[in-house]
C-alpha cells in the first residue's frame, strides 16, 4: 500500500521580511516535503507583512523598532492557531527575544537552526563565513551559535560587507540578482578568507543558489535549512 504522508503540525510563517524571501521559503517547503498529493502537504499559514518596520533602519538610524509589529503578526498566527512559527529572516533574530516573551507558541530561530544543521554536512573545526545583512554582520549573530557547534567563525572587512548588502538590495528590488557578479564576488571572497563553507545568512540569497556548482566552497542557504527543519518536524511522527 502506498504510504500516506500526513503532517502533524500547522505552521505559521511570519513573512514579508522580505516578500521574495518568504516566497522562496514557501517554495522550499513544497519542494522538500515528502507529499505526493495535494492533501499530504503541510498546513501553512503565512502572514506576509511587508509593513513591519525595517530591521536595518531601526538598527542603523534608531527608527521605529519592528518588535511591536512582529508581535502583532505573531499574535494573529498564534490565534489561528498554529503550533510553531517560522520567520524566514536572519536580521529579525536580533529582535526575537522580546517577541518570544509575548507569544505562547515556539518561534524558531533560523540562525540557531542553520548552525545546528551544519553539523550534518561538516565536521567541527571547519571555518565558516556568513554573508548577511548589516545587522547579521555587525552583531555577528551567527558567531555564538557556530562556536557552540564547534565551528570557527570567519569575519570579513566592511568593504566586502558593502558589496554583500548591494546584492541583497538588488534582490529586494527586483526579485533577481546578477548571478555572474555574485559568483565572481564569492570566488574572490573565498580566495581572501579561505572559508570551508559559506552560510548565505540572508534569506534573499535563496535566489542565488544556482551559483553553488561554480564556486570553490560549500554554500549553505539559511532559508533552505529553516524549511528543511520545519518539514522534518511536521512529518516526524510518520517516520517513527
């Protein structure tokens, strides 16, 4: 008899940070799911809220914090109800703790999950670089989680960070980026910093995974890792 896949969770997604990253996350959930029929797919509730104040502007210029809006959207998801909440945005993790204090369902931390998932691909002691937005870079959001898992965090210079932000903004504006330019940047980055792997620590970079086969390092997409973790949770009982 053909196996019937039935997910055991209703998953909330706090999206819109940004919309294209949320779209990529949804696509990855579908692609990674073991479902063979429509009704075997995961029950996903997406609040795609692009009006949450900019995380970067709140950080850089002390503009309105995103925390209040994040709480409001998470409350809506909680009341749906959902069993867990995923946020496909790395920068938002800088503001996560005060949000979690107001929400009664678990909220997943994409940075923690990506760092833990990395142990399935690489042995401890490897050097890991992170390409992310200004908050992820300035606050070194990945460093404590990577070091906890036994990896060596590789930092980079501000001039390289400016180029990374430029690629992120291209995707936010157009949903696409210059893959050739990004590939060239990655290969130059590898020559300078010598990482064993690079985490794409901005979910917008999901659109640039096509470069994986043409760069001299392992690329780990945080958006994919979050989606993989969610799918694993949702279908876990069926695998026991």
